[in-house]
């Protein structure tokens, strides 16, 4: 085989083939460059779109975060959020108000406990996430009741997710002071109703034996060998107890007693005579005087007797030995007026406003029903009761009835 014949480098055919290959490579390179430019342009457009989407998403997240923060800030309950490190991430204004920490900087449950004087560290252990814990928190204006509940968020399943989890628990604080007060008022009303019912039952059971005792005391007084002073004391005690029983029944009774035309002068006179043993026992002079012989009103005799018994008994109780109680009657225009005046210790100004409240007793020695019963019975008669008083000089009660 003969060896190839070498071609000279300056052969035109070689140069032509080389140039042709160069042109072909250049064209291919140019096409690749144009394709690369198109891809870069496409990627630029896609990146711009994605950046725009991301910007919109971030803006939407910001709006949602702001809206969520606004909702949390405006919630009527306190909200406390903790992260995985037990660091306080957020506490809303209502939570700060309820805890009384205002602008104090709190970062952990320990600093929150010091600022609010509530042991949140102990609560974190004690609360089970299902039931709220009720706390009584002292404030400058009194006491505030809070219901504190903790809700544990679901833990991530992996350690990596646990490390990136932002939140751990949410605490909810609710002001339940109004509910507690209503609950206590209901309990007090229930107890008062039960006490009133028991008192009425006892008063009914006691009244009949008292009537018998009053009768027997009158029979004993007719015996010549009996000491009159002893009988007077016995009658005074019975009539005082009778007045208390009738007060209980009048205060707890319902409806309006039957009213008939009656002679007020005769009714008041006999009522004063009924109280006379109590005055004698206290060594207080009891006098009765009426400007007219008769005064007719529309009323209930038992109710009026109870009014006079209460007022005169109170006057005797607050009048020292040697003093006096005067019961007088007169007419003023179209009204019949009964005045009960004593020379006792008088009534303090701060007690005047509560004088006719049931249960209020200026001395604390009585149940505080007498004057409340008087006001109630006077209202049933369409009348009024008022009082004037001066300390160390005495008091005057005025009863005004519509006259017939």
C-alpha cells in the first residue's frame, strides 16, 4: 500500500473546508446564544411574575397579620401567647388591663407573675387545658374575678419541625366579676327567701301561744295576792314579743289587708294603752292626746295598731329613764296626722336615709324591721310617714292618713 500523499497547507480546498466549518459553528453558536437569550428573557419574566406574586403574598400576609392583631387587640377578653421557649410573644391590651400591668415589660411567666401578682408559673402546671381556673384579684376599686384558661397547641411530630415551631400555648383571661356578683346575689336572695319562709312559719307558731300568755297574764293581774309590778313586766315582755312576731309576719306577708272605715282616735288610744306596760317597765312617761274626739279613716285596725306599737316601742327604747313619749293627733286640711314625739337620744344624720330600710338598726340591738313595716303599712293605707330629729333632744315621727 502506498502512503498518502501530503496536501500542502496553502491548498485552497483546505481553506474552503475550514471556513465552511467555521461558518457552520458560528451559526450554531449564534442560534444557541439566541436560544439562551430567549430562555433568560423567559426566566426573567417568570422571576418577575413570581416576585410580584411573592410581594402580593407578603402584602396579604401583612394585611392578615394586621387584621388579626386588630381583632386580638379589640377582643373583650385577655389573650396571652407563648412560644416554645415559654417566652411571651404577645399580650393584648385587655389582658394588660385585667392583670393591671399596663405598660410593664413582661417577657416570661416569671416576670408576668411578679408584675400581676398572679402565680402564672403555678397555673401553667395546675391548668389541664380543659377547665378554666377562677381567681380573685384585689384591685384599687375592690375585687375582680378572673377566669384563666390555657390551651396547648399541637406539638410538631419531628425534631426539625419542633425547632421551627413558633408558638406553644395560648392563655385566655376573662373578667367574670359580674357573673360572680350575680351568683352571690342569687345565693343571698335564696337564703333570704328561705330565712323569710322559716321566720314566717315560726312567727305563726309563736303567735297563738302568745295570745294565750296575754290572756293568762290578764287573769293573773286580777288576783289580789299577785305583785302588780311582776305582772306589768310579764305583760311588757309578751307585748314586745308579740310586736316582733307581727313585724315578721307583716314584712313577709303578701297582699293588702282589708280596709274598712274606722275611728282612728279610738284605735290609736287603745294601741297606746297596749304599749303602756312597756313604758312602765322602762320608767318612761307615756301620754296620749287628741284634738278631736273622733277621726274617721279608711284603714285596717290591726295594721294601725302595729304601726303605733312599733313607733312607741322604738321611742321608749331610745328614751332614757325619766324621759317621756307623747302621742298626739290632729287634722291638717284633709289629712289625719298622728305624731309620736320622744325626748330620747335622737337620730344621726347619716342614719336618716337608711332609717326605713328592712334590716337596718341604728343601735344593732333589734332586727331592724319595725320602721320598715311602718312604711309598708302606711303605703297600704295611702298615707306617708316622715321623721324629724335632733341629737340629744329627741325625735318626732309623723303619720298622715287620708281622712274621710
